[in-house]
C-alpha cells in the first residue's frame, strides 16, 4: 500500500454538515482501502457520491463527483499535503464555455473538516465561490 493513498484518512467517519440544513456524510474506504468514498445526503432529496483515489503512477489524486440530479464532474489532478486536499477538473458552463472546478477538503481544529467548491472561467486566475460546508463528527 502506497502511503500517499492514506493522506485523506483524516476525512474518514460519519459527519453532520452545517450550512446545508440536515445534511450528512459518511466517508469510508472501499476495495482494499484504495478508494475514498464520500456518500452524502443533502437533506432535501439531493444525494450523491464523491470518489477519490491516489494514482501512484502519476503521483496524483483523481476524483469524481456524481449526484442524483444528473451532475457528474471528473477531477484529473489532485494533491494532498498536511491535512489539505485540492482537486481540479474541467467542465463546461451553461453556454459551453470552459470551466475549471476546484474542490478543497481541509482538516480544521477540533476534529472538523471543511469542504469547498469554486469555479474559474479564466483557467484558475480567479475563482468564484460555489459553496463551503463544515463537517462535524457524529458522536
């Protein structure tokens, strides 16, 4: 097992999410601890999964976001260092324009975690806030 593949272990667990009503999340490892899976429920019928894995050959993280409203995003470049994860992936905007997505997962004090999503239409020179969520471990 590659030690880099364990860099997101700080996010494993059952979580309550503030900022989204009664949202919850469960983050766990799947096949032979090679895949980090976040199964989330936004509390109003909006559900999805986020998948992240370390690609040892490329020395980079890969990811995928899928929800039950037909959205799917691929994250082709990611890095995790010292409790901060950043994943980047391309998509298209409503008028077909190129969009760069960025997800961040950051370990906070008190055992909490923050997840944020930003978008850029100028290849990362500037970012537009999409959402920020704070995760608290369930007791």
